C-alpha cells in the first residue's frame, strides 16, 4: 500500500479487528446540530406569530375572526417551520461542503477510539444526521409532499416535480429521480451502504428514469439504475451497481431483480384476482369512453 492510499479490510479481517473494540463518536457536534435545527427555525416561526398578533392588534381584528383564522395561521406556521428547517440546514450543509465536499466512492470506515480516521466519513455522518430531522418532520406533517422540496433544497438531490415518494425510506443524497417516477410505500432507496457494522462505506448515485417504479417493500442499493417505463416488483432487491433496463421486459421481479415473463405486477396475483382486475379495468375503460 503506497502513501495516501486507503486500506480496505475483508469481512474476516474486520471481525478480528473489532471483536473486542468499541467506537465512541464525538457527541458535541451532533448535539449542536440538534440545537441549531430546533432553535433557528423556531425563531422564524415565533417572529411570524408575533407579526400576526401585531396585525390583529393594529387593525383591531375581532376575536371571532381571529379564531376563524387560527387554523390557517397554524398551517402557515407549520409550513414555515419546515421551509426554514430546510433553509438553515442548507446553510450548514454549505459549510460542511467547504470542509469536505460530498462525493461518490468507496470509503474505509477505519476508527480510532474517538472518531473515524477519514474526515470525509466524519462529515458524511454529520450530513446524514442533519438531514434526518427535516425529512422526518416533513414526512409526518400535513404537507408530506414537502419531503421532495426538503431533499432537493438542503441535500442537492435531483428530484423532478412530478416524482412521487410514498411512505418510503427516502434517499438522503445522490439521487436522480425522474418525471413520473415513483417509490411506493415501504420501499427502500439508498445511495449509501455499510458492509457490516464496521465495514467499508459505499456511496453512489441511485437513478429512477422517467416513469420508473420501485414497488412496495422493494430495496434499491447504491449505484443502481431503473430505466424509463420499467417497474420493479414488490419484495425485490437491487444489489449495488445493478441496472434494470426495458429491453426485454418492462417488469422485473426477484432477489436480485431480473427479467421475467411477467408483464406487470398483476401477473403475480392468483388467477381469481386477475379476473377481478380485468373486469374492473374493462369497467373503468367503459366509463372513460362515456
């Protein structure tokens, strides 16, 4: 191994190396991120509420009108909270980018007794920790569609305005999600993976092209691509650097996901359900014609 090169360990070497070792990451940076993410957006929301109260007082708005406007003020405050979370995280992310720009690749997660040895992995941990709170708040709010905005704004993901995220495990960074594409409920899409608890870290972009679909409970690993007009069936798995094309079939299924004779998801259903679906489809087509 030459100077400046990273050493990558096999699973057996890692097991032996870390059999009796422990890792203690520094707590202060993560605590400060939490404090920053909580206080700064809250200041913006409190300023907005103070402005609303001042307007009520200045224009002498009747109390019953204030009560009627209460739900609207609450929704605006919640929207502003998520928006400001994203903006403040974007500012902090810009600082982290100057220290260690995020990049794709393979990283050695070698630890000493206080932190990871590679600074790039340290900032990867900080960014991942920072992203999770705004993403969780937006997903669980009354504006779940804002998760797309948050991921675009603070983490630089390429997400088309017509892309759909269900209640899924979202990709925090390095994602390219196209027009009409969808990640359904319970699916997992990730641009990073750790090979065992102390293994190497892989970071690679994941791509869903136009009208590509990752169905429910399917898993998409780093470096994978689903080409346009192609669907991956439920409970399927796409390993690292896997590419799904539509040359042979527009529907793939399995572990790992591969070409199949199935035309679509409904071909996987029992025959009696297929008949019900065909009947329902004919009814829907008839209504559209009328």
